[in-house]
C-alpha cells in the first residue's frame, strides 16, 4: 500500500470512533428554546439524548414529542450533590456519555449598581457552576475512553460587555469561556475537545420577552444580516462541534452573531 492510500484510510477511520454504537449525549437547558433545537438535531443525527432541565412539565412534553431516543431528566444543575448523583445514575442506566452540552443559563439585564447579591449568586450558580459540575462528573469516563465532546454555550456578551445583557450575566459567560480554554488544554491529549459557541440575539423568549420593542428594533438595525438568529442555526453549529469531524478544533469559541461583532 502506498503512502497516499495509507493516509487516505487513516483519515477515513481515525476521527470516527463513535459509529459503532449510538452516541450518548447529555444536554442541559433542554426544555429551553436553543436546548430543544439541539435535542431535536442530536436526535436526527442518531444520538440518544439525556435532556436535563429544571422545568419538569415542559421537559416531559418536549422529550415525548422527540421520541424514544430523548430521555427527560429533571435536575437543578446548580446543586453539586444532585449533579453528582445524576451523573452516576445516567452512566449506570444509559452507559458512558460521549457528548456534554452545557446550555442551561439565565439572563439578567441588570447593570452593576442594580445587581442584587442573590441574583449575582444565582446567575453564577447556573451559568457557570452548573457547567463545571456536569463536566467534573462526566469527564472521568470520557478520559478513560479517550474520546469526548464538550460544548459550552457562552454569549456575545462576554466580548462586548453586554450590549443589553447585565453585568452578572456577561461575567458568568466570560468565566464559562475561561473554563472552556482551561479544560480544552487539560484534556486535549485524551481525545476530548472542549469548545464554546457565543450566540447573540437568538429568536427566543430571552430576546422576545426580556427586551423592549425599541431595544429589539435598535439591535436588528445594527445586525449586518438584518435579522435575529434562529435556534436551529445555533443547534447546527453545536452539532458540528460535537461531531467526530471536529476533532482538530478545541479551545475555540465560535461566534454566531450575524456580523454584529467581528474579531
Ligand atoms: N437567546 C439568546 O439570544 C441567547 C444569546 C446568547 C446566549 N444564549 C445562551 O443560550 C442558552 C440557552 O438560552 P435560551 O435562549 O434557549 O434560554 P431559555 O430560557 O429558553 O432556556 C434555558 C433553559 O435552562 C433551564 N434552566 C434554568 N435554570 C436551570 C437549572 N438550575 N437547572 C437546569 N436547567 C435550568 C430553563 O428551565 C430553560 O429551559 C443560555 O445559556 C443563554 O445564556 C442565549
């Protein structure tokens, strides 16, 4: 066999070690607008998806609409002990987790002098601690198998200081970005990639309900593509980062903001 043929065979087989069994993916914030789009997309790609959310009713409804490959799992990701128990239960019941998407998050538009201590703590607990807890307990099995995909959902607010988003929110997403870099470096040699996406103004209740009409119009006027982002577009990007084909991308935060911010 000549060198080109060996290389061609290697390129075809090496990155895709996951085709022999169903991919097991854990997704937080799965009952939310972006989460549901990701769950649907993973299901369409043949994953079994553990859909984690604190919103029991919406979660059950969404998971049953997707079908058997979607498993609803009610969990408060900010509770360290509950996350530890949940990760143990997931691996005992469904097997080893291949993909983790840390998508759950809450928004506050409060700027520094209006930030209440309890809101600061809650935003950090959900947007940052929750992502760390899930990673902390799912990482050992990925490391052992020498394969894994972790995708964190950050926000453009981490780069801009929050055009409309508040101080605690922007800070939590910045820290989640730093966690992405730190972890990516730690586990790169173990076949695990760790990346993030930084969306802005996705057509979700965060945008439709938490902004005034005037703010929305003002923002659309500034977005070069002239519209808000669709949740499916974010799901598509996350699915790519979670795929076998993205094995050489790690420690990357991919912008998805319609050109609102270019760097
Ligand atoms: N919508 C946007 O324009 C936008 C822009 C940038 C980043 N993001 C990020 O994308 C992610 C998803 O946003 P979305 O717009 O779909 O929001 P969403 O409010 O529709 O979904 C968030 C989900 O997280 C869940 N959640 C909240 N606290 C939880 C907890 N303690 N434990 C488990 N689940 C919990 C909620 O129940 C909800 O279903 C968030 O991290 C958000 O910060 C959104």
